[in-house]
C-alpha cells in the first residue's frame, strides 16, 4: 500500500506520516526532509534555498523525482505538498489547518517567535505556489483530486492518525 499525505506548511504532514508509517510498518518518505537535506548540503537556510529554487527548476524536480523513485519500492507513506500528484498511490490525503495554528506549530518546532514563523511561512508558501505553477502548471490550492481532506485543527495528532488508520483498514 502506498499513501500520500499533502498539505500546507505546519498542517501536520510529517508528524502524521511518521506515526502512521510506524504503526503499519511502512517506509516514510518526506519531500520536506529531502528538500532540507539539499539545502543543508549547500550550506543554505531553508529560506535561502527556496529563493535559489525559484530560479532553478531542477531543485524541485530533483525532490519530486527522488520521492517518486523511493515510493516505487512499494509499501510507503509519502508526505509532501506535491506527492499526491506524482506518485501512484492507494489513498491521497490532504491535511489542512488555519494559518494561525500552523504558524504556532512552526514557531514551536523551529524555536522562533510567532511573528517570524508566520512571516517565513508566508514567504515559503508564496515561493512554492509560484514555483509549482511555473514548473508543473499546478495550482497548489486546488485539492480536488485528493480522496480525503482533514482539518488537523479539529483533532489531536493521535485523532488524525486514528482516522487515517481507519481509512487504511477500510481500503485493505
């Protein structure tokens, strides 16, 4: 079984995907981890690497190709904003949450103040929306092809994980 989990920054993609992977013995593939590793290898911050990616399509294409390649091994959960658009999967899930809550999550995760987290998120989201439209002609805000959309503000992380477990069990 292959699942994809998409959603905006701070929606809970990686947290949920990691926990579901452990419970079901799936490999966890994260586009964000791949992108961050590419930035780290170049000695760049995430924001600076995102700016670089705006002028060089190959970075996003490498991330997307890498997650597709890794997922081709079967039995995986893949999290990333575009994963559900490029990977042959059994269930496509989109997670969402209000901007303010996502900013709070990012501030806590990154150890920065809320205003910086919100500002950085806005810049990244604008950058990604522009890049994905330019590279793939994808409107990142069009979620019509996802099987399930969950607002992670309505449940704890455990509640979201349990919902996804139910989806997997029903699909199996």
